[in-house]
């Protein structure tokens, strides 16, 4: 992203870039940029969020 943002990785593999992300483990989903809801991958063990500048 031109002015920074986040790189999200699931189990060490790049998943997406965004400026906002939220996780709901009760519903097993995540929200990207406050608008797009997605299901979390099954059997995920690790989520990394890297700040990009």
C-alpha cells in the first residue's frame, strides 16, 4: 500500500494486504477494511500481522 498498511499471513503464507482487519473467533471469520467478511481457513494455527510502511 502506498502509505503503509498491514500484511496478513495465515500459517506463514501471505493472505492479503489491508488497512484494517478484525477477527471474530466465535463466528470463525475475519473482516477486511471494515467491509468484507470472510471465513477463516480451517485448522489454522498461526496468524501474523506485519506492519508495512
